[in-house]
C-alpha cells in the first residue's frame, strides 16, 4: 500500500507541473515555433496593405482612369487635306494644266461636352480610389479575423499539449501500478485511450494552426506555407451599440454605398453625354483651289446630316444603365442593412457565450482539478471522478478559447458589414 501511495503521489506531482514540462509528442512543432516569425496584429495589417496582390490591380485601374482624363481633355484633331489634279481643256487644241486644292477643317465641340467628358473621367478615378479605401478596410477586417483565429489555435495547441503530457504521465503511472499488481486492466486501457484521444485533439489543433497560418499568409501576400505566429491576446471586449444605430451608420458611411452613389452620378453624366451624341457634328475651315493662272480662296463648313436613329441606341443604353444602378443601390442598401443586423446578432450571441466563462468559474474549475488530483493521490476519490475532472478542465478551457475566437470573428464580420471599425465609431461618438 505504501508503494501505491508513492506511485500516485508521483502521478499527482507530474500533473501539477504540466506548465513547465515539454511535450514529448511536440518536438517537431516546437522547432517550427522557434523558427516562425512572430507578428503583432498591427504589423500583419500593415504588411497586408503593402503586399496584398489585389492592390496592384486596383492601382493599375486608377492609372487607367487617369489616362481617360487625358483623353477627355484632348480636343479632336484638325484635318488637312490636299487634292492635286490635272485640268484638261480643248480650246484651240488640247492643253493640260495642273490644278490642286487644299482644305483645312477644325471640328467644333458643343459647349460643355468636353467638360462633361472630363467630369465623367474624374468620377471614374475617384470611384477607383474609393475602391482602394474599401479594399484596405475589408482586408484589415479579414486579417484581424485570421489573426485572432491563429491566436486561439495557438492557445488551444498549448492546452492540448498539456493534456497529452497529463495523459502520458497518467499512462506511465498506470503501467507501473499494473506491474506491481495495484491497478486493474481497466485503468491501463483507459490511460492508453486518454493518450490516443489527447494525440488526436492535439493534431486537430495543429491543423487549425496550419489553416489559420495559410489564410493569414495569403492575406499578407506571403508564401502560404510560411511559418508565422500571432503575438497578442484574445480581445473579448467589443463595444456595444443598438442595432438600429449600426444600420444607420452603415447606410451612411459604408464604402460600398459611397461607391454606389458615385456610380449613380456617373450614370447621370453618361445620360447627358448620350444626348450630345444625337446632335450633329460640325467642322469649319478655309480652303484653297489653285492653278498656275488663278487661285480661289474659300471658307466652308460641314455638318453631319440628321438621322432620327443617330445616338438613339446610346441614349437608350444610358437610361437603362441609370435604372440598373438605381436598382442596384436599393438592393445593396437592403443587403447591407440585413448583413449588419445579422452580424450584430451573432456578435451578441458570441458575447453572451464568453460571459458564461466567468473568472470565478475558471478559477473554481482549476481548483476542482487540483483537488481531484490530490484526492486521487490519497486514494480518497475514484479513478473515474479524477479522469472526468481532468477531461472537463481541458475541454472547458478549449471551449473558452474557441468562444473568444468566435467573438473576435463575429466582431470582424460586423465591422466588415458596417464598413467601419467599432472602435472608430466609439471615438466618433465620444464628445
């Protein structure tokens, strides 16, 4: 019996020092962790804004739109035509005389047409620049979500490593007791099952880290399989606002709606431009006809002949595009309002779930595990109670970390739907 108490005391001592013991099954991941780069959230967002491959595409579109301004500011080219010829006469015999004409013409642009084209091109530049602003915000929200998922996965891996170490220590103690005849076959089999289950949970947690690392690397424009670790704490404090307030702010300041309003303005300008297309084109300029014996100087004007179908198709298309943009704006407003309301509800649920894990409860849970270890070492409590307490401790902490990660993800989802961070709303609402 003294040997039994000594063996159980050894098991309890090993379980009490899990935080400082390395995991025997995690040698390779430990090496990878040492070689991985540690990133803060601010550094990850800054790198994503610099290296994400989506930005060169949008920036090229901005340059293309700026080129459209240059095109709109350029007036139509003047035209110069030269027509040499030969004049043949049959008076007192046949004679030939050189004859030629030179014409110069300048197209006339209706007043306001060029300014209208320039205005359309400028709006297109502003529209694409606004797209960069929206892209940066959405990218920041995605990075924040991936970052906190990685933080949570790292926490859970650490917890699962402790669980595996605990299971291995218990298995070692059970094996020694079985050799001495103080443990039943059930205890040995159960300890082996605990080790297998802990290994399974640890591998699943490491898989979550790999997935979160891949997502974060892609957002930052890095190699998807590059090692990276998130350095930060899980933030479980999200500002609260009434849903109606969040919807109103989103409908007023969401970058997508701001871009849609600008598209509506461009559609109106295109309708005006299509009306100019129905007007005839004019060109004026001098002309010169000359022969060796005479020169004729004139001034002429040309105008395209009217046609009731001229520009009609372009006008119809512009009006249809204006109606489409208007309908798209209404659809987008409804979608954003619905997305904000849904995300706000998800955030409220996630916040309530995190609140279930009060600091007092977590401290009590740790105390219960310590007490179960001590009682089991003193042969006061049963093996099943001890194992159940240990499993409850690890599973509850894992669920707690996952709940905080869900809270961070729900917050990122809400901020993405609004188009603003909740902290910026708080700052703006503070007098």
